[in-house]
C-alpha cells in the first residue's frame, strides 16, 4: 500500500474535521458540567518495555511500588477510582502526548508528517482541556511523568522519521486502550460520552499513523484488530499523576 | 438521547431523519419496544457460560440495532464485492477485511443478546437498508462512489456505537459497544484516506451522536 502526501493531508484534515465536530459537543457537555513503520520499525510491545524503563527514570524510588509487578497488588488495596480520578489521570496522559508530539516535531521534516503531528497534537490538547474540566480542582495541568518519559525515550532513540511515527502510533494505540479501560470504570453520563467521543479519535490517529507507516493488516494483527482492546492500557497505578 | 426520548416509546411509527453522507434522509423508522412495562429480565445463560447479564428492553434494543447494522454492512460489502466497480486490490482487500470484522462484531453482539435472554436480530436493518443505503447502492457508478458509501456507512455505525455509551442499563455493555465502535472508526479513517470526497467539513459530524447515530430500535 503506497501513500502519497496528498492522501495523508486529506486524511489528516478528515480526522481533524471529525475531531472538531466532536469537540463542539464536548464543549457543550463541559459547559453543562460546570453549570451543573510499519512492521519494520517495532511494535507496541517494544514500546511497553521501554515504558517500564521510562517510568523508573521518571520517578526513581517510587517506581518500585508503582511498577508493573506491583500494579496488581496496588490495585487490590487502592480505593476505587472516581470519575474525577480518571479525568485527572486522563488529562495528564493527554498532556504527555502533547509534549511527546512537540518532541516528535523536532525530528520530522516531511510536510505531511509535520502536518499530521501538529494536527494530532492539537487534538490531544483539546482532550486534555476536556478532561481537566471534568477533573475540576483536581486537574494538575501537568504531563504524566511516566508516560512522558516512556514516549520521550522512544523518540530520542528514533533514528529516522519512520521510527518517530512508530512511537506516535504506539502512543495513540495506548491512548485508545486507556480510554476503553476508562469507559469500563466511569459512571457519569457526561464524562462517559466525552470519553466515548475521544476514544475513536485516538483510534483514528493510530490508523492514520499505521497507514503512513505502511502497515499491512495481513502481517500486523495489531494494525486493524477486530475489536478495540485494553492491551497496552495506561493506568493510574502504573503511571501515577505528578504530585 | 436519554431514555425518555421519544425514540424509546413503544411501537411508535415515527418519521424521522437519519444523517447519512451529510444528507438528512427522511425515514419512516419503526421504533420497536425499547421501553415498556416489561421489567428487566435477569437471565443466566442456559449452558455453561459464565456471563450473566441483566437484559433490559432498552439494552436489548441498543444491541439489536447494532446487530442490524453489522449485518447491513456485511450485506453491502457483499454486494459491492460481487460487482465490478472495485478494481483496486487494496480497496478489495479492505472490503473483505472489514466485512469479516463486521461478522465478528455481529457474532459477539449476538452472543451478548442471547446471554441477556433476548432474541438476536438476524437481518440487515430494513429501514436503513431500504430508505438510506439501497438508493446509494443503486446509484454507484465508480470505485470512488463505493469508497464514499463505505465511508458513510462506517461513519454512521461508529456514531451509533458511540451514542450507545452511557445509555445502557447494564454498564458493562458500554465497553462492548465502544470496543466495536472504535473499530468502525478505524475503518472510517482508512476509507477517508481512499476517498476523494471533500474534506472541507464533516458531512454528518461523527461525534454529534444525536445527528449521526441510528436511534435504538430503528427498524427492529
């Protein structure tokens, strides 16, 4: 499957249109709340391995308790997450992705890829604002340190544009998985609706990036799966919010 | 739309509009019983399944509407693949892949309805097929038309799934429906890449569920 800059640009505009239409609804809902590379350049599994390392770098000694091996135990003893907790966490994830795209943009030069990264970054900033509104006083306006370091590691190591796009692809898929996880926990109708309007956008970002990477569904089962899963979800236990 | 929406009234023949490809299509949507005097039924599956769901009429209507659209999509793709308009191998492969995935979605939704004690819908949504899709199928004259139709179809399905989130009485079904909706969104993204249609604006606002989604019970 070949890709042209024209098709990429068209696709980015399409996703952007979808996103902006959705954000109209999101803004209304928030207002209501306030008034009331392809297979050739790695896989998500690789990203996750780096993510563990990144977390260790990010928060030092606390990683031992927050690391993946401790996640189950932590979850067993932690109080249930509230909608506000999830909103706060989601805001931090979105801001980490925004920061990651800023770094990615320093390594991208093909105009279509730059346009894509710029557009998607804008989406994530809007998502962060939406979640911040739901988080209310708990919002931190701070990028999630574990997610940020994990993705940054990938990007710093990326030797070329394809690897940069691959890191972005992994991140978008992780975000989509995260919101599926969140929808399983959320209770409020408004935040459920907003999250359900964001998840498809992350999935579309991932698909667009996968297309740009030349991924083939015949050889990469993660590219166009039959069902969205929580594989590679990011959780507050594994990626604590700063502060 | 909440559970007090007119679309949830019993047995109402209601003229309404379905957004499809940016066009409001008037349909005589037969809204089945989505909310009635029948209390929710707690059903243990008859065999060894570990799944126990509370199958409210509203939940079953939401699930069966989704099933009807999954069957519709398979039907549409079958018709397209049987024709001669699509010659590009990439497009053919995507049609086949997405058709298969819609079959998987149908199977999963069907199992869920059965586990909830309901009767799964087994036909393409008759209202959407007859009044919305069939005219478009009849008018197809190029591969580009096919891609645009596929885009509109997937877009509508994704919006329908999204609209279901938060509406289920049984909250775990929120997860199931968006697991499927996210995949329809991925399909949509790929059709948009292959589509030559204007991108100056979203024809039917994918995230504005009241405008894009097929109302629960339509055509059942």
